[in-house]
C-alpha cells in the first residue's frame, strides 16, 4: 500500500491560486484506506474549496487512481469532468501521474507520497519498502533495512541506538534491533553472517 499524507489545505489553495473550475479525483484503494482520498475526504475537500471561493464542477472516486484506464472511463463515472479546467487528485504521486496522462488540463496533488507501507490490525505501518528493485528482504527476517534504517545500513547496526531506539529518530525502533529479533525468532541468525555491498545491495564474496 502506498502511504501518502494530506498536504495542509493552505498549501493546496496556494497551488490552486490561479486555477478554478476544479474537478476532484479521489482513490478508493490506498488513499481511502488511510483516509486521505476516500469519499468522506473528497466531499470535505469539495466543500472546503467551495468555501474558499473556488468553483468545484464535480468529483469522482475510481477504484484506484493509479489504474485509471482512460479519460472516457472518468467521463462515464461523472460527465462533469468535461467542464473541468483543473483537476485535483487525492491520491499518491502515481495516481496523479496516471490521471495527468489521460486528461488535457493541469493536474495537481492534494497529498504528499511518503512511502510504501501497509495496514495491519487497524494500524497504518509506513516505510515498509524502499522500492529499490533489488529485494533481499528475506535475508533480514523480512524487515527492510533500506526503508526502516535512516542510514540504510545493510551490514548491521551503527552502534548508536539506545535501548533499542534509533540514533537518528529516538521515536523509532532501531531497524537492526527488529531484524535481529526477527531472525532469532525464526531460527535464522546465521543470515547475519552474510556481507553485503552497500552500494549495490548485493551479496559480497568474502
């Protein structure tokens, strides 16, 4: 799941200061699950824009903003998009790009894309994956050091953690504490003996 966060409304108004006749596109996938682009948020955004003096021509919530097939598919859901001079997309950067690829008017984001994460037991868990394209997560107990460690360390902890908390961000658990605990739990501490090329993210010969 792509994790995104809502921009401050003042920032949205600033980027839309020269725009009007706005059509709002939400997302019924990731953005809806984390409450930054589902129907309640889209309706609230439309109202806030109207209250700020903007003209909202309509809105639509595709099943996923990142998989909008065509302009016609948006028209089918709400023909009012034909009157839009601007589109505000309440989704991740991928959704913004996809929508922009099927329309001929300016497209703006209402959200900041943060990371690839997930949701479990009702809690949103960000930064689960760095989307590096070289996934070796199994070797780290399925805990990604590239995304969870601010220093992106592949060969063990930096030594600066205190009581299991990250040196860079004391509010966060040390990624390598999580990795070691997980590997111990599944009986694979032997995987810690592997040496990695920090640049390439590949196993080194030693």
